[in-house]
C-alpha cells in the first residue's frame, strides 16, 4: 500500500502540471466528439490522432496522457449516438442501444445521457482504483488464460445471449448465428480457403466491423425513418427537460457497482474488450432482476446503467496488462502500446520503477479524466438531447452522411459503401421480422475471438479436443454457461408451479 501511495503521489505531481491538465481536458473533449460519430470509436480516434500527438514534440508522459484522454472520452462519446440515433459508436456501445434509445423515444434523452455519464464515471473510477491497487497481481492472473480458457469464456458469453435481449430466445440465437456467419467471411487464415466470398475479391479480407455496425444499425435506422416518413407515420420525437434524479441513482446504484466489477475483471483479459464486458454485464443484470427484468429492452434504466458501467470499467481494465506486462488488452491499448514504443519506452513491470513518471502519471491522469468527463458532459446533456428536435427530414440525411463519411474515411474502399446499403436493407428486414440486431453484432464480434482461440487451442494439442476441459478455469466457465441456460428455465417453471398452487388454494 505504501508503494501505491508513493506512486500515486509521483503520478499526481506529473498529472497536475498545467500542461497535462490542459491535455486531459483536450483529450476528453475531443474524444467525446470523435466517439459521438457513429462507427469511429476509440480505436480509430486514437489511431487518427496518434501522429498529431507525436508530431507536437510532447514528452512521453504528456503524449500518453493526451491519447488516454481521447481513449476514455471516445468510450463515453459513443453512447451519444447510441442513445439519440440508435447507432452504436463502437462494439461496446451495442448494448447501450437496447435501453438507451427507447428512453430517448419516450422523451427521456436527457435522463439517459446523464445516467450514462454517471455510470461511466463510476465504472471508470473503480477501474482506475483497481489498476492502482491490484494491477500487477491481476495481470499475472490474466496471462494464465490459455486459448482453451478463452474458448470457454466465449461459450459462456454465447450462453448468455439466450436470455440477453428480446422475448424470443430462438430469434436471439438465430441472430447470433447470423453474426457468426458474417464473421467467417473471407480467407481462412490457416488453410487459405476463401469462405462465403461468392467470387468477389473485395470480400477476401472479410467484412470490417465498422461496415457491419453502420450497415445493420445506421442504414437500417435510416430506412426505418424513410418508411415512416413515406407512410405518414413519422412523429416528432418528444424531448423534455428530464435529468437524472436521486431516485434513479438509488435504483441503479448496485447495478452500476456490480457491472463495474464485472467489466474491470473482463477488461484485464487480453483480447476481450468492452463488447464482451457489456454483454455479460447486461445479461447478468437481467437475470438478477428476476420478473422485473422483462422491462429490459424497453427503456429500463438498469439496462442502460449496466453496459455503461461495464464498458468503461473494461476500458480501464484493458490498461492493466499493457502497463504491467506490455501485453495490450484491447485494440486501443495496442495503439497506446505502439505510442510508448515510438517514444522508446518499454512497458512492463520495470516501467513502474524505471519510468514512474509515465506509468503513475498516466494512472493519475485517469482519475482526473473521469472527473473531467463528468464536468464536461453533464452540462452538455441538454444540448445533446436537443438534437432530437431536428425535423426528421433533416435527421435522415444526417444519419446517411455520417454513415457514408465514417465508413469511407476509415476503410477507404468504395465497395464497402455498397455493402453497408445491402446490410442496411438486411437489417431493416430483420427489424420487420422482430429480430434484435444486438445479437447479430455480438455474434460477429465474439465469433472471430471464438474461432481464433479454438484454432490455437487445437493447434497446441495437435487436434485433441480434450484440451478444452483440462484447466479448472475452463471447467468453471462451462459450468457457469450451463447454469445460465438452466436456471432461467428452472426459475420460470418454479414460479409457474407456485402460481398454479396459489390458484388451487
């Protein structure tokens, strides 16, 4: 504890210099604006601004503080488009659309945005505390996860999908299967065999996540608005002066705390990220809610608070293996790792003793950054919510412009513009058939992780499937997956039996 306190004292001495305070504020504000653009997300935002941070000639600790501010600023900014436009800013924001956008449709956009800010603040702050106190210890445990353990983790995540969203478990699982099929498109990395490319060269590299999320969410939402406009059923979205109340915080306090812990522990596992954390946290809260969990997906505050706390905690957790072991925990931390190497700084355990101003300065700046995000974004909640007062015939081309510009600026392939239109039509059809699009996106994101780790595990064992159940962590995760599937059915049958007994009495 004494080492931690002395390290934090060193860190705050670095972070509280006027230059670094300014960089934290600039990073958080610009990150929020970048994250609010659908599909850009923190990984692209940090990648785009990395050359600028390097070119400014800043000291390594200051450049990293700026990039980290952009990182968790973009994590929050992605929730703005998720709540207001039903278009997730990144993979971690997919779950936010489930209850965030229904709240906006009910005229509670300000309430949803302010709850998102508070949940993100708590999740991010608890993650930084965990990073300060237990970082090296947790990182050593995280690297003990083998490819077989990751396969078990993905099985647990897929098992969670069955009761994750919607009232029809079959459609939820079908959506996840569709996502898995999309994830397998392209050349098989092991065999070199093209899969589901239909002879189209542009599909050999697979489909980019940005294209899938913008197509299935952004373009599908645009087609939905056009359909309503043509049919005359288009209504102006209600916007009131709603804001977070004390009763809302009391109702969601345990949800925020639980999901912050879940998100942090999942975040420290290299390669998982906020998408897995938010999905597991949402599913966990829905089950813990019992019968009241039926309101999840219709604008329940707990359904919004759960993924928001989890994904921001996961963002902080992903820094644990990067700083303590030099292993990136997510795509964005891989870019931050590259930034450190650009400045000839080698991350790892020795960095805390050899370059404490960088390691502890970054950690201290995250405390400041979470407070800065809250101060910056809460006053802007009303301004963001007023975006919904735009006439829908202006909102429709705005969504289209953001979709096309966002995809082309990152991917740079004209073929992908046609692909998002095709995926948009497909997403619109799925919505008409009462499918939730969240399982499709999660199936796509988790599918690649599942396949890659399954291939690695079988390569290690020379094709012996027994490797998947050799470790106690794998067995524990498989057990949890079975419980996730069985317990809801058992609880439903028990409550039905109790209701029947009550009627007889």
